[in-house]
């Protein structure tokens, strides 16, 4: 046989091993993995010499907002499926799972799914799938969960805050019970919306409108309380949930306790909670708006350290970007929609919540060298694939099973370090919250289903728009309900 591509002299890193292996690719798949040198004199259309660099599965980013209407404040997202997936590929993320958002005013999820398919079709550089965002769990919407599963959508997201999306506890139970029946994993945005609204009103009464008060309006307590409530509701129905974008030590502790009791509670954190603090939000003038996301960056480095520890010790199942991009200098659709003549410093409650980060997630986390190599692959690639039903096709380097989605990194110490600038990135956003940070690693080459799509030194992005495909997902391969079959409390 003639292989399409062989990768020689790399150090293959998966979620379970680090080894000197050569990899052969044919027809979009990883077809052979042998000890370094053991492939011998095989024929290949293309040979890549990794020169001792890490060969890792392509990144799987399971929390990405693209082409969404205003849901989290006044602006709409800056990236569409084209620019968002382009940015993904340029940072080594080969698969993204984005949200298909159902609004409160809509009664069906299947229309939402169809509309989102139309937005993504033929425009993506990366492979993609969807989580259904349930804004209105009507009887009709609940009846559609079964069809969603058949359509390859095995996860939902619900919110405990935001006027446009917030569900009350009875609605959450409705969703969890039907999710249990259909083998669906439910993602939960756990913040207490009433606490946030109350704090917002208190602050506004005192003429506190600047971006930094976004932090005060989203106290840690609101996250801690909602996290514990979400865990309690999940335990009652005995069905798996994933708490998204966890930012506080106290919420992390509740999650760890639940996991230690054997509950199928999963958790996610994001780079903003590893790298940003209140100081970033407290910048003078309107600058802090660049770091307005929810939950907000927390008090101090000690909070970031606790989040890093949660990644290292397994409390966090996955590290996602929560790429939710809004332009800064845009008075009609971006962060500045909240500035008016009456409110010259803006009004924090209208600043759209979210930060861009799909392109910088892998590089920043790997460059920090705070996680072992296998842990890094686990939380950025293997676990999101396992949790959301993409494993072993995505997230692994398994002979005969995995798509040839691969990042080849620079050999340790070989890349010239540089300071990150937004102009280096490929999203449609006019800033990055990580401006000026030292970049110590970046994918040198990226393959998507056996095709070279990124070559940092020769052309950068060389993948094509439309090569990215929709990937149907199966059920989670992580632990599900403790007791199988019908729910234990018969109705
Ligand atoms: N948080 C964000 O930062 N953006 C989107 C929504 C959310 O909950
Ligand atoms: Zn979200
Ligand atoms: Zn959220
Ligand atoms: Zn989000």
C-alpha cells in the first residue's frame, strides 16, 4: 500500500500514553501506528518529520458560540461558522461542538436544529456538531429529544440565569427526566439568575454602571448555590450533567464531593478562569468590557490556582474555550452597544457576556506546562470526545478507529517564543483577552481527516472552507445513571 501521509520521529501523546511512535494515514483514517523506525521503507505520498515534536489528537472544543442572536446582553456574536471554524483550525482545534439556540418564544427544537445546520453547511473549516440549547422545554420540545438523538445530537444545554433563557427548577426537572430516558447529557449554566438581577439593581441604584461592576453583580455565591442545586436536581433524577465554565473554588468543591459519592457529575472550566482575574475587569474606562463573561474572572491568582488544581486532579472533565465572541469597537452589535449619551461609561448589564478564545485554548494551556501531557490531551481532546459521544473517532490516536485529526507541535524548546497579538488570530473579533501573553507552543502542522489544513511556516491556513463536516454523535462513553432502566421514583 501507499499511505497518504506518514508522520515520523514524533512523540505520540494520547490521554493514556507518551511514546516514540510513527503514524501512517490513509483515506482520512489513522491506519498504522508502529515503534519509531518500524514502518520501514513504506511508500507515502507525503512524509512529515516531526523532529521529536509531540503528535497529539486534534483538539475537540465542546463549548463554542457561533452565529447566535443577542442572548447574553445586547450584542450578537461576531463570528459565524466560517470565521469561527477558521480560527479553530488555526489553533489546532479540529472538531467543535457549537450551540443550536432555541428561544423561549419557540415551541420546537427540530426547527432550531435545521436552521443551525443551514448556517454551518458548506462553510466550515473544522468538523462540527451541535448541542441543542433548550430555551423552552414545552411538551412538544420534550417530545423531540428522541428525534434529536436519531439526528446525532446527544447533548443539551440549559441555563439557570439570563432572562432570555433561564429555566426554573420544575422545567429543569422536566428536561433531566426526558434526557435520562433518551440517554442525553445535559450541560448546565449554573448561576442563580435572581441573585444576579437583585445585585444588578442594587448597583444601578447607586449609579455603579462601569464594566467592573459586572463582577460584583455575579458573586461567587450565585455560582456556588446554583451548582449545588444543579447537582441535587441531577441526583434526584439520577442522570448525568456537565456543569459548564466553573470558575470558583467553592463550586469546584461541591462538584468534587458529588463525584466522590459516585454521582455522574461532570464539569468544565475555560482558559479565562485559569488566566484572568478581577484586575482584568477593573481596568480603567471601558477596557474591562473585553473581559466581561459569565461567570466573571474571579478575585485573585489563588482562584486560578484552584481551577488548575481541579484540572490536574480530575474534578474537571474538560477544558473548553466558551468562545463567545463580541466585537469591542462596535456601537451597534458589539460590547459598546451599552454606551449611550446618558451612560458614557456604558451600562454593565447590557454588555454582551463572552470572550473569544477558540484559537488560543490549546496553545495557552499547553505552554503553561502545569498539566502532564496526557492530562492535557485528556481534558482538551479525549474527554470531550468521550463525554459527547465522539469517541474513538475523535479525540484519540487509535489504529483503524480514529480519524486522522492530528496536531504536530514544535519539539520542546524549539519554537521561538513571542507575545500574542490579536492580529495574529483568525477570528472576526477586534481583540483578544489574552493580548500580550507569551506564546510558548503552537501547532506546527494540523491535519483534519488526513488533510494538511494548517502549516505554520508555509502558508498558515491551507485547509479549505467547506471541508469541515457535520459529525453525528452517539451516546456518552463516560458513566451514566447509577441505576439503569426506568427512573426509580415511579410517577
Ligand atoms: N457566558 C459567556 O461568557 N458567554 C456566553 C454565555 C455565557 O454563559
Ligand atoms: Zn453558554
Ligand atoms: Zn454559559
Ligand atoms: Zn458559553
